[in-house]
C-alpha cells in the first residue's frame, strides 16, 4: 500500500504590506480609494518638510489617511542622503521629522531610510525614536524577523502586476513571514519617471491579493503580529 506522507500542517502565508513613499498626491487620489475598496490599510512614508508642496500630500490629506487606519511613517524632513550629513543635521532630519508629525497628533512607529542609505550613527538616532526600520533592499523576511532591517520590493514603471504576483508566490513558497510591496506614484498620466504604477495595474495586484485571501496589514501592525506569535 502506498503511504503518502502529506504534511497536513496548514501553510502559513506571509503577511502583505503595501507601502507608499514620498507622499505623492496621485497615490492618495488613485491608490487610496482602491485600497479602501478592498478594505486594505497601508503605510505611507512621508517627508514632513515636503507636506503641502506641489503634487504632494497636505496635512489634511495625511490626517485623512491616518483616520482611515493608515500607518504614517517617518522618512526624514527633506529626504537627504543621511551618511553625508553632520551629526547635528542627521539628528534634525530624523528627530525633527518625528516631532513634526507628533505636533499633528500622529505618532510614528516605522521609518524608511531615504534611498536606503544610513550609517551606524543614523541607525542609533532612528532607533531612539522608532520601532521599525525599512531599508531599500528586497530581502527575504523569514523568522526570526529583524524589525530594524525590513526589506521591500519597490515597484518601478517598467514592472508588471505579474512580477508582483510572482514575488508574493516565491515568498509564500520560501516561508517568508512578511512581504512589503512598495509604491511611489499611482497614475496613468505623464508616466515618465521611474517610480510609477498604472492605476489598473495597481488594482490588478490588489484584486489578486484579495482573491487569494492574503492578510494585508500596516507595516507596524504586521511586525507586532509576527514578533508576538
Ligand atoms: Zn523616499
């Protein structure tokens, strides 16, 4: 008789996080309503010094996201290359950013390194205020999860929804606990920069994730859930 040794243990699917960097207005206008449609929260990494600028979010829009269960994350005041700054400037960029949000009643838990670059000094300053740090490398995030070294898959203009689906499937097969898919701009117009996702492509990704019943969470809540398992 053939004995088929099937592992009946339920496969643990990775938690999916959607992040948005640099507070582009089109991500709010085009991406946010689609995330609401699928009932998915997200995390927005914002430079507090650019709030209200041309084609960037206003404080009112940031508070709207905050009130819809989005996580707002720190990303420095002005998006500098942290390693090039003096100690005083690095402290200002990281800590003043934190307090600029706190002044608006928004407490921050996560920080995204501008362009993924930071020195040991910068990490020490960030860790004094933040619980989680996201870098700019797409690394496999299996257990044990290092909350100060979170990777992400950054969607670029030439990418396709199929590439995101394959990344998520690969993570599921590899036993990753967390997969972060990062976007900048969500738009169908003037797609000349490197960091656009077309609106219909964005919805195709959300629809696929919803159909497969992946758990979608804010980055801070996903990390807490994984670390308290
Ligand atoms: Zn950025």
